[in-house]
């Protein structure tokens, strides 16, 4: 496979993983899996009011539907690497996609709020497993093009978000309700799982050890850090970046959950309001392709601060002037949010040279950050129950995004000699 000779037990050369498939087929499988990473989250926003009225949920409880996947991403950040070592990366991705499909289908039949929430857990677990496994596959199979392929699967993820925004409301109207529409969202996960079934025969054998190749990518970092981080408390920088990552992700989570609703309440049609979700996906595609390479070799802190503040001010505008210059606020949020995420993911690479130290820092940033992020939809829903509207809660969340921009400047300044 790939011309490699045999290796000692417990060690797998990067070229052996998925080695029986062409690079093109592996890339298609990666993009198909990435497409499903945010569908189960973003599908809630355009249908959240229909769901609430159908099964009787408070706004705060409805917010938990979006909180659960983010909580899973934080809580299960270290579950993927040992599963990859035991079963191989392709098998883990197939399992994750199956969980997403099963959870999506089960949610369509849930009649009680607690059952709807319970059915969201496998979706969150599947998203968490894919999130930490795909970068490992990218680094192993495309080591010379890891950045480009990572950008491609972030774009695929964003296309999934945009597709939900453009297509969910017509789907709900055409099929007669949110339940059959949710059932349809299981199809992309099943299709992606079928693609990965062909990859399973070439993935690492059980018991193999993942051996990342260089400075680490987000997700791969959990492989090099999973063991060394156990029993340790995060340092000041790790906590700071966790808070910054959490605040920006909280803004994203709050917007995909409640953005369509605030515009429906302002008089937009459900279809037009759902496009607010699409604007996030489109903005992420544009920003993720522009800003990371533009900031390579520079101190990223001012860049992160600037785009986080733009994101936050856009969300403030959504709250205080919802329909006045609406597309300006939505564009600011989409472009700012889309740039903040990849820049934050790249920042730990600027601070350390060794993969383990990069891994420890990034693992804490993602773990703490996603746990914080899940609070956004619940906070907005709870404040809506109390205040009777979404304007003030959305503006408050926007201020959290602005705060993230100022906080990142407290992080250490990267040196040219990363240690």
C-alpha cells in the first residue's frame, strides 16, 4: 500500500491508512462527512418555533437542542483518538455518521421534549467523533496539502449550513411539517457512510497507534495530547483561549438557533428568515479562504480581535436594529464569524513548536470553548422567556463576541521562534 514495507506491531505508516483507495475517493469521502458536521445543529433554527409549538417546549428548553451538540464536542473531545487506535479512522467515521443519521431520523418521531433532546445526543456524539477524526485522516493521507484539504472540508461544512438555510423551509412546506423534513436530513449522513464503507478495508488495523506527522492540526492535536493532558489543569493561556473560543462559538450557536426566529418576528417570511442561516455558511466559506493565509507569518491576535469585534457588532445590530440594514448586520456576522474560527484554530500553532504542547493548548481551547458555546442558545431562550423578545438577548450575545476580541489581545504574543 503506497509502496511501504511492513512496520512494527502497533505502528502504522501514514500511507497505510485508507491506502486502498485513490486520493480523489478519499477526498470525496472526507468532504461528504464534513458536510454533515453542522446540519444537525443548524436545522433547528429555521424550525424552532414549529418544534416548540408542536411538542410544548419553553424557549430555554428549545435552546438545549442546539446546546447538546456543542456540549458533546466539548465533553467527548478525547473519545475519538482511542477509538481510532482500536478500530481505525474509517470505522470511527462510519460509526459517527450512523449515529448522526439515527439521531436525525429518531428526532422526526419524538413526541415528548425529553425524547427529542435524548435523540439529539447521538447527533452530538457523531459530530464530536468526526471532528477529531477527519483531521487525522487529512494529515495522514494528504500531508503535503493538509492546509488546502482542511480548508476544503471547512468549506464543505459551511455548504451544509447554507443548504439548510436555503432548503429547510421549502422542505417543511413541501412535506407538510418539520418531522418529515428532519427525517430527510438523515439522508446525507447515510450517503456519506456508504462512501466510507469502501474506505474501511484500508483503514488502520485494530490496536494501531496514530502517529501524527508534524505540528498538528485541530483535531489531530487530540491524538498527541490525549494521554499527556490527563490529570492536568489548564494553564492561563489555555483558559483564556478557551473563553475566547467559547464566546465566539456561543455567538455562532445563538445565531443559528434564534436568528431565523428574530427575523420572522420582525415580519420576514419563514423562507426569507431562514436565509440568515445561509448567510453564516456563505460568510464562513469566504472568510476561511481569505484570512488564514493572509495572516500566516504574522501576529494573528490583532486579526482575531478585529474579526471577532466585527462579528459581535453584527450580532448587536441584529438585536437593536433587526430590519434596518439587515443584510449589513448579517454580512458582518457571517464574515466575522467565518474568519474568527479558522484564525483561532491556527493560533496555538503560532505559540509552540512541539506537537504535544500545541495539542494540549488546542485541546483545552476546544474542550472548554465548546462547553461554553452550548450556553448561548439556552441563554437566549431563557432571556426570551423572561423578557418576551429576542432583541435584547441577541444584542447581549453580540457584546460577548466583542469581548472575545478584546480578550484575545491578553494572550501571549507569538515569537518568530516558536517554542
